[in-house]
């Protein structure tokens, strides 16, 4: 499951530097998450860091990118080997 940032985002700039996969970027109006890079911090942390730090709780699971823990782990490994 990749995460997504909803339009409740206040552009506070705290989530982007917390992402270990560089999946968060500034979109046209609010921050966005690249689903191909989001592992929900699997491989890095026990919980998604952006969700933990978001002051307005606007980072839910993206229903269009539902993935198992194993799939997220495989994505983490793929991202690490490409780095």
C-alpha cells in the first residue's frame, strides 16, 4: 500500500525530508507521494514517518495502490539495489 496526501495538506514542509525513499515531492498545489517509491517506510522504520509527523493527519493509504507487507518489502529491496 502506498500512501497518499489528501487536499487537507497545509504545505507545512515537514513530511518531505522525513521520507527515506524520496517519494514525497511538491506537486502543483500540495505535496504528493510517488507510489512507485513509497514503501510505507518498510525496510527503514516500523511506521510511516510522514504519517507520524503530519500535523493535520492528511496521509492515508492510497486505495489505488494496495500492496501487502511482502510487496512493500520487495519494493524496498528494489529501490535499495537501484541506489
